[in-house]
C-alpha cells in the first residue's frame, strides 16, 4: 500500500479555530490528512506541529519550530514513502518575524530541495513532494495581534512559493481554491473545511499520478 507523509503546522495537526489562547480544545479527530488518506486508501504518516515555520526558530515557542530541522527528522524517521505534502508558511507571517515574502519563499525552496535531494529520494526509493499553499491567514479575535499585517503579505508570499515549486517542477495545490480560514481566529479552519480539503488533495494527488 502506498504511503504519504504530511508535513505541516497546526493546520495539518488539526488545531481547531480558537476563541482564546491558550485553547483547551482537542485537535480534530478527522483532520484533512485523515480524510485524504482514507480517500486515497493509502497509509498515512502525520507530521503536523503547531507553530512550525518554514524558516524561523520562534522566540516564544522554541527553536524546534524551524521546519528546516524538522524536515530532516521527519524524512529520516519514517519511510519509505511514496509522496509527501508540505503545507507551511502561515506561521512565518506572524508579525514578530517581520519576514519578507522573498525570505519565506526561499525557505520553501530549501524544503523542496531537501525533499528532491538524491539522498532523500534514494532513502525512500523515490517519492513525489507536493506543495500545498495554505488558506491565507488574516488574523482575527485572539490571533489578531499575532497576525497583524499577514493578510497584506499573504498573496505575495504564496505567489513566490509557487514560483519556487514551479522552478523545480513540483506540483502545487492551492487550498484557497476550496477552503478558507475561520472567521473566529482568521488562521485555523473548521471540521467541514478539513473534510473538503482532504478530499480535494486526494483527488489532486490521483490526477498527478495519472498524468
């Protein structure tokens, strides 16, 4: 049976939209990777860490939030895998990082280069990385201050991320075409959106394989 690794942040972990911080809500049982894997009929390896970024150790949450280190750990801990999704970039838009779109996109490119590297491809017997552009955050409610200015940057960041993927001939799925973030916190999305996203990603993966 094929296996897929989902590498991401709280929106891969299944964190629910928040009314307050910290939130005591459990993560969703049927998060999008679960719905995706069920639709595909594939084995699933989940690597969703709340707070994970493409490029930054977080002064509040810790140095392990830097996805560049986590990616090596994930790819060397699991496998062999046949495909991998990468859905990051939301946390990089937090106001305290003051990140330029080009910096975030360059770190996205680093992740893709690691996945495509001869070492990692050989380790897993070859696998397809897929970049998912996350639903664009705008920050609301308890996350309004944390994500101040995110909405103004998000489109430019994602355009630059897409360019990094296309330059490497990596498939790109835009989650914004099928879901959006919750109005409650402007960052996370609800159970219904997880279901929609999971099924849409599964259909996209199958179409890429058939092509």
